[in-house]
C-alpha cells in the first residue's frame, strides 16, 4: 500500500525536525536533565511540526536508553510508540472530542498509573476547539496532575485558548518553516525516493506550501502521481494552479492598462479549469512582491518569487508608484474575499481586472483619501499662456524627522491674508496648523472640505502665493484633515508618516 510521503518521512527524532531549533534544543535539554514540565502548549500554523515534536517528546521521556535527550528509536518503547501500539501515549483530537464528557473521561483515565511507560502522555491536538466546560474540566487536571502524567496541547489558534490554560503550560511557538528549508527537504526526499525533482519545481512547491511541511509533501505526492520527472509545469498541473506566465501576463497587462490581454489570460486559465481563487491569491502574492520591491528595495529576502521573475517584477515596479500598487492591492484583496462565496468567480475576477486596468482603483482611493499632497512650489507669477511644466523640488520624505518640524509662526498671518483673496477656502482652514522643516510645509486642517478645495489647482496656487508673500519662502506643501489638530510634535509626526507614504504629488499644472 502506498504510504503518504508526509507519514513516511515524518521526523522520528528532534534532530530531524526542521526550522525549530529553539524548541527542539530546549526540549532535549529538559529531557537530558530530567527537568521536563507537566504541561506544554505548542502553537504555530499547520504543518510546522507540533504533533511531530509532541510524539518525539513522548518517546524520548519514556525511552529505555535515551541519548542526549533523543529517543534511541530501537528499544521496545520507541518501537511500539512508533507503531502507535503504546497505550500510555494517548492522542486526542479536540476537533472531534470537544465536549466536557470527553475531558472527564480523560481525567478519570489519567488517574491510573501507566502500563509500561514512566509517563503517560496526553497529546491534545487543536485544543482551541474544546468547549468552555471542557476547558474548565481540563484546567482542574492541569492544576493538580498525577506526577506520572504529562500533557502536550497543540493549537493553530492560540488566541482561542483561555488565559487560565496558558498560565498552566510551558508555551512553545513554532515558526513557519522557511521556504529554503522546505525546498531542501523536498529535494532530499525526492532523491531518496528515486524521483527526479527540478530545483525550480521544489522551490515552487515550497512557496505554495507557505511554511507547512505537510502541505509541501502532499503536493509532492500529487506531483509524483502525475510524473516521475517533476518540473515546474508538472507542479502547476498537479497542484491545479495557473502557470506563472499567466500570472505575469495579467500583472503586466494591469499596469499597461491592457484590458484585452488581461481578459484573454483569464479566459485561458478558466478554460483549463484552473482554480480562479488560487490564481487571485497568487496575483496578490505578486502584488505584495511589487509593493516590497518599491517600498524596501534593499530587503531582497522579503520578496518571494523565482529568480527570473524578480526582473519582471522590477520592470513593472519601475513603471508605477507605491500608492498605485497599494490601491490595486486593496481592490484585489476585496476580490479575493468575494471569490470564496461568489457563484460566478469568473465574472468577479474579470470585473476586478477591468477596474485595475482602467485605473479605477486609483480614483476610488483618492476619493476616500484624507490626505492630498499638493505641489505649489515656484508659483509666483506663473505665465498665463504657456505654463512651463512645474516640477516639484526633490524632497526625500524618508529623511525628514518629525521632531524637526516646527509650527509656522506666521500661519495666522497667512490665514488672515489668504481670507482677503479666498474667503471660502480660508474658512475651511479654521483652527488649522502648519508645520515647517526646510522647504517642506505640512498643513493639518480641521475641515475635510479644505482638501477638496485644495485639490483645485487655482486654490492651491493662491495659497502658495500667500505663503510666499507672508514668509518670503516657497514651500512644498502637504495637507491633511485629521480628526483633531493639535499643536504638538506628535501631530507633525503623524502628518509626516502620511507624507512619506505618498510618492506621487498631485500635479498642480
Ligand atoms: Zn528508545
């Protein structure tokens, strides 16, 4: 009978466990020094090795000749534990045994001394699924456990475990397994199984598995069922996902505003019965990569993609702004959520792509944006007929520090002067504040309507004119309407944070 790879290759000792050295080292030391706790809580996402570590622990504390905190894997206890033939190691799935009666049974049973082992070990998986009553019953046992009993509780949702339980357990947080570690393990296993697996394909499986070894091995299983010669294409087919070329086709189409190309790609994916929601998830992932490349170009390891894809991403990112990427990301996220319940996934995806291509994402975002960056630099006496392109002086907002912004002393004078020529606009600046640092000015308005008026070029120019007249200086101005304006450096800090996030100033010409 074929045995699933993840069962066959499940680590048998702590040293085989990948990516969790902080946990395995501590557990080994405890076992070696006979300083184990009576209750543990293992938390982490699926496939990170929680149950595996619990089983190894159960073997190691009971092993007849443990080595350095590791089970020997040869004695009768180790062997029977491995075969699941040891009644003193009890595994319980709280997802299906979550009632108070289940835990009461467990409590009664726990009072009996172990049959063959030193310790009776209870491993309770998905412990967050227990009912409140069941948790209360469990708590009593955790408070006064028989000395020959140990508990290992495992959960993917730590937030749902009551604090009273947490406080009784030693807690261990399992990391997502690093993509490189999964890739290397896949290559090792496939080699041992006599299956040819391309490195690209291994990388691909690892990134789909998203930190979970069990998922990675399940996908490898599926691939083996397809072919003994596993390439990237086999992975795409086996995992029912769209090829990466479609992905980048769509991505490029979106940024080139090429609706036809985007829709053709969807048609292609759909006709091949690929999973559209998964495709959307992959698109999100690449959109995230774009965002990271734009926002933090030096943090290369944050970007998850294949080596040749990085160039395509960099090319797209160079043609767009961070603001636009984030706006599109928002729209796509909305689409992903709708896809899980939408009866017509294809229409949903197509509508979204049309929105993304037509730049509607951008427009929607600007309407709700509470901040309007405006450039009113060098505006004195602009020529009426042929205005030269007004270029904003380069301001590197990331280099500015909030504490360097000082309230503009002449702001009241500016407002008074401004009210003479633009009473309506200046009315919306009641109780506003302005902060300056070098040639940058941040306006903290009280009234959101000011932003709408400020978007109108003439108003922005008029204000810049007055500022220049009163202060004798030209400023690059950013404006925002928050809930309340306070004359504190903290407020300036918030404004600055927002200014940093906006790379594209609104054109005033
Ligand atoms: Zn042993």
